[in-house]
C-alpha cells in the first residue's frame, strides 16, 4: 500500500474518533485544524497525493461526522475560538458535490424538528449563497481524467432539482427563503450560465448542465427559464455557442438532455415566451432534426396543445417556436410540414365540433404566423395542397352554428388566400366591424435570417349576436371585386357634377288607416311607396285596433311570414318582426298555433323557421309582462286622423283633475312614481299553444329540414327558445308539464356534438329549475332531476366548450340551492 494513502487513512480514522467522542474544545479545534490541511487552499497544505486521497475516499465520512455532532453543547466547546465557522468551512471549501449530498442526507434523515435540522438547513442556505451549486455542476462537467458516474449524476440531478420540495417537506413552516422556488430556481439558472462560461473550452462539459435544465424547468417553469434566458440573451454570450473549435462549431446546452426530459424542457411555455428565436437556436441548435422525439414535441405537441395559456402569452410563444424553425435552412422544411398539419387540423370537421374555441383561435394564429414565415418559393411548391386544405377547412367552418367559428374561417381564408394566391382576385367576406384584418408583413418574415422578426396576427373580436345569412357571410359567399375595378380605369375627376339643387323630395304615399287596407297593400299593391307605408303603419294599427286585427290575424301572420323585401326599405326586418309580434300578442292562440305548425312545414327556409322562433319568444315576453298595457308603436305614422274642421272634446275627468290640481295648495309632495299595476299573466292561458307544438316533430326529418342532421343551428335556436318560453311560464299552471316535456327533450339530445345545441339544452335545464316550484319538481320529476344532476356534473368537468361548462355549473348551483331550501323547510 502506498505510504501516503496509509498515512491519510490513519489520520482520518483518529480524527473521526476524536470528533465523535471528545468533549475537549481545544482538542476538537486542533483535530479540525489538522484535517483542514487536506483541503485545497489551506495555509500549510498536505501533498497533492494525500489531498486527492482525502477528497476521493475520506471527505464524506468527515462531513457526516461533523453533521452528526451539530448540537448546542458541542458547538459551545469552542464558541470563543470559532468552532462553528471552522466546521462550516469544510462544507463550503471542500468538494462541492460531496458536501451537497451530505447536507441533503442529513436534512432528510432528521427525525423531526430539532436544533441539528435547523443548523444543517442554515448551512445549506450558506452553501447556496456562496455559489457552490455552480461548483457542483462544474465538478461533474470537468471530470476529464475519469468517466462520469451515471449513478452519481442521477443522484445529484434528483437532489438539485427537487431541493425546494424536499426542504419544504422537512422544515414545514420554518422553511427558509433561500429554498422557496421563486428564489432557488432563478439562482440555479444563474449558476448554470456561470458553469457554461466556465466550461466553454470543453465541449463535452455541457452534458450535466443540459441534463439539469429539463428537470429544473419541470419543477418550476415560471422561475427557472426567465433568469436563464436573460443570462443567454446578448452579444456577449455569442462565444459560448460558437466556440473556437472548427470541427464542432457549437454545443447547444440542451442538445444532450435526456430523452425523458424532452417534453419538460421543450414543452415549457415559459422558455418559448422568454426566449427569442435566436436564443432558442443557441439553446437547441438543430436538435429537432437529430432527435425524433424533440421534432414531434416541437412540430406537434407545442403547436396543437399549448393553447390554455393567457391570450397575451400565446402569440409570443408561437412567434418564438415558429421563428426557431424558420431561422435555419435545415429546419425550414419542418415549418412547411407544420403548416400542412396545422391546416389539416384547423379544417377538420371533427376538430371544429369538439375542440375548445381557445384552441381554435390558437391554431388560427399558428397558421397565419407559419404563412408569414415562409417564402414565396416554399409556398409555391406546396400551393395546391395548402389551398385544398384551406378551402375544405373554410367550408367546414362556415357550416358551424357558432358565429366565432365562422368568423375565424373567414379571417384565415381572407389572409391565407392572399398569401397563397397573390396574383388572383382577393377573397372578401362580409366580416363584421369587430373583426378587421391586419395582414402580416410577409416580406421581412420570409427570410431565414437570425435577426428578430415580428408578425401581426389578426385579432378576433369576441362572439357577438349574428344573424345567419345576413351580414356574416356564413353562407360561404365570398365577394370579389368586379373585373376592371383596378386603378387602370379612367378617372372621373374631370366630370362636371349634375346640378340637383332644385330637386324636391317625392311626396310619400299616404299610410293606410285600417288593418285590412294594410293587408291589401302588402299582398296586391304595385305601388311600392304605399307598400312601404303599409308596412310601417301595420304595427300601430294592430295595437290600436285589436278587434279588427283578430278578424284577419292568421292571414296577417301568413303574409308577414312570407313577406320579402321587394324594395330597399330601411329597417325592413325590424318592421316585419315587430308587426308579426303585435299580431301574435293581439290574437295569441290561433296565430301561435299557425306559426308552430308552419315551423315543421315544407318549403320554408331556415331563416323563416328561425324568424318563427324569435317572434314566439318576443310575443311570449310581451304577454307575460306584469301590468301589460297596449304598447305604443316604435315607428310608423299615428292612427287615423280626425276629419278636417272637427274638434276633439277632451275627457271631462282630465279637465276636472287639472282644475283641482291648479287650485290646491300642497305643503309637501310624495313620490310621483307609481308601481307596476298588478294583473294576471296573460301568457298563462296560451303557453301550451307556444310550447308543446314545437316539440312535436323535432325528430322527424323532412326533405328540406332535418333538425337532427345538418340543421343544427335551428336546433340550437329551438332549444334556446323552449328554455325562454319555460322561463316566461313561471308560476303558471302549465309549468310542471312543460318542465317535464322539456327535460325529456334535453335528455334525448344531451350528447349532441354541436356546442351551440348543448348551450341551449343547458339553458333549458336552468329554466326548468327556475320556473317550476321546488316541491313539485321533487314530487313529479325526482328521477329526471337525479339523472340531470349526474349529466350536469359530467358536462361541468369534461365538456370542451367553456360556455357549456359555465352553464352546467350554474345549473348545479341552482340544484344545490333548491335542495338546501327544501331541507330548511322540512326541518322542524
């Protein structure tokens, strides 16, 4: 045996025995002083061979002995001579990896809260503050003389990234600030940058440091990468990635990460938000080309599944990811491949039905950014395939019943078609004002240069009320400018304007004075001025002459339902709808029976069927209004004027009351406001005519009408209408059978694939809970309520549509309130 090795072994054995049993402070200090000469940097160091033997074989045993002796009595033996600081120097100046492992072992092995546990934790906090974690990683990176131990590296990796969790479990409420994730992981990121700078001359040194990045991010994604990216983003760090090695011009630190950490570090949204494309290129290099798993993560998982973050975070994340793919010529084919996959998913009918709206917005942004990043030549090679996917997706989206989905299709179609087919006529839809497009600056983004790039993505306005077939373009009708509308036409600036100063406005036709006159004008009149005047006057005449309106109510409803806009009449749809509502309110039973029958009749358009539902809802709302009085017409001329020369005698009661009021002296005046006049709910007696016929044939397809097939938009509107009618029938005698029939309707369609239909069904359930008295619900519908509760809980947890989840939660809360109220009433 080598004499030096034998001498070190004997000296360490005697020292450990002395430290473990001796209670003499001077002797303990002398023993520690003799051991410290084996540490590097001591005043009178031991020979290098003895130092190496001590560090390799005996250092951990000495540290375990010192950690086990940390007690108030033992430290007081040399309190005046700095015994505690001398002990700490062994942990802070010796081999960092062994010191770290012994400290963690001592903390995890403590039986419970104690003086030794807190002293060891404080010592570990000093260890971190002194920058020793960088020494731990650097020691593993610089093992040039011997191969790195996989077991040791795995143990260190586990302890390093799990330190905050382990310390929190042991210290509980007495945890130190240095061990909190928001403090520890930024420190770890800074230490990694220091290690990278220290081992830049050794390309093989990035292995352990890269292995630490993934697990560290997995434990604290919001704390680790911001600090690390900040340290790597700048020209001063360029030599860390370029290097002076001609055979290996760079060593991206994450290129050697273990396979198991690929999703944790590449899927880190924080890394993508914080790191610009050039920093991602430095960190990852061409990892997506060399590693199939990394390629799948970057081009599939991140592009399709990272939509759940805030709206402000999504665009920077996509910009960084797609900018990284576009920054190098070897990675640009992956960008084309990603665009093809995005368009395929974006236009899938199944994805449109089942994917959350947030994910669909996210995919739309990704498609536009991909198009902005690709060059003309790259798009030309794949133009036919991309256009086919785009057009198929636009068709599927325009068939959706949700306005926001249709608008996304129109926005992406307009922008993408201009990019894929710039030489053709531009595609234009009638998109509402809240959805103005901001076309991305294609040119600068197409180049694969390393500089920062920006992209302007169209912002989609929140969902608003939209009428299908009018102003929304959901019928798929795209508008292109007429031929010859370019700038090459002759200018009209030289034409002299026609003098119209002497023109006079044509005299308007006289409005009809009777309901039958209006009916005749609307059906057989060729005078379009009189036709418009009749339409404007009809609502007021029906309200003021209910008896005359009842005589022709069904015929009026038929004419108004089929009425078409033959001339350009401002507010035509509103005039027609209000007149139809007035007719239904005036004669509810026969007109409602006619309209509900026509809802399932042949040869009606979807627009007319939805008009029927809207009119029934508005009429029921007016009939159920408390203290309802005849409503003044919103537009149109007043009623029949008195003959010329005649005088209208004022009501005698009004004259008398005015004289009394003018001659009466009052010292104080009470509130002039009157409460609503009480009165019976007029919707009570006719609710059945409005409600039950709508449920009669919903499951019977017609040649032109199939509610359970393609006409899901009308089915969703029907569900919302039935819920509104149920809500308006509150406190009526027919509410209980209506609620039972509505729950049966909901139960039949509860698993419908369209989100708009499911929203209507969930609203209908809430309407039943609000309208039917709780006692009758439990007495007549106990089984239906039990089944509805389990279904609502499943929807609230698993439905892909956010509005459906919200409506389900609201219905569950109503059920809980109903149960609590009934239990309170039943209590003695």
